[in-house]
C-alpha cells in the first residue's frame, strides 16, 4: 500500500528529487510494484514527503504533525513525524478509505492531439485533520441536545478547499446516514469549480455510501 524510497542522509548527493526520480524509475521498470499502491513516500534522510504515483514532485507534501494536535518541532526529523503520524495504522487506513480521489485531466501532445489521463490525489495533512475535526464537531452538534452549530473551517487560497469539501462530504455520508448537503457560494466561478470537483469525485462519495449501505 505504501512505497517508501529512502536516500542516505550521509550522502551529499542524495536529494528529495533523487528519491522522487527513483520512484519514477520503479514505475517505468516494475509497474507491478504499484498495482495495489496508495501512497508514495520519498525522503533524503532529512526531508520527507508523501504523494501519489501520478503526482509531480511539487504535489508531494510534508506531514507536519505526529498527533494531530500540534505541529512537530523543526528539531524532529520529518521522516519520524511522517511515520508516527501518517503511517499510524489507523490514520493510514482512514487516508486510503476516505482521503484519496481520482480525477480526469487532459493535455495536448506535440502533435496537437488531446490526451486524457487520470490523476490520483491524496489529502494533505491539514485537509485530513480539518475534515476529521469538522466531522467530529458536526456529530456533536447534531446529537440530541447538541447546539446544532457545526462551526467554520478556514483555508488559505490554493490550499484545497474544494477537495476538503469532497472529503468531508464522503465521511458525512457514512456518519450521518446519507444526509442532504447544501453548498453555497458567492461567485459564479466558484459554482463551476465546486461542481467540477464534486462531479470528478462522485465515485468517492457514492462508494462511501454503498459501503455504508452494505455494512448495515
């Protein structure tokens, strides 16, 4: 489920980029290694990042908390934080089940022909913890005697708000027995963006509901 490429921290030529390139080499030479792969981890002994088999190196992200409560000290090796946090069995299984989506994208080749390909996206650490905290608060608010106030999640621009909504919806469908979820925006371009994101990730939400249905 997880492929980890570790470079020697004592090797001055070892970089996070060389670890990423090695994963790409494995992909080309032994593709069967990734048949059941969910997450790829790369590390040069100092830095450590996680992403998916289709992600560019810019989309490999640092996992910054080992307990979900506070960010780890910069004195703690990133690999240690990632192992204790992301690779904790409960968190890892939750990520695989609820925090990976597939989207279609397209690009033109040198001949001008359009190629359609699939992108696999994994939640970043802030999305994972924000969604689970939001769901926890929603469940508390919706219980008998609850205050009916879910709360607010604040994101910076470009931090993955739309996908956070998808991940939250997927988990809420399971936890609240297929509730009705209303999404309101204040701009037309956000309508289009959210519609496209939810449409591309519909299998994630539908799959979650189906799994819940058969488990009942």
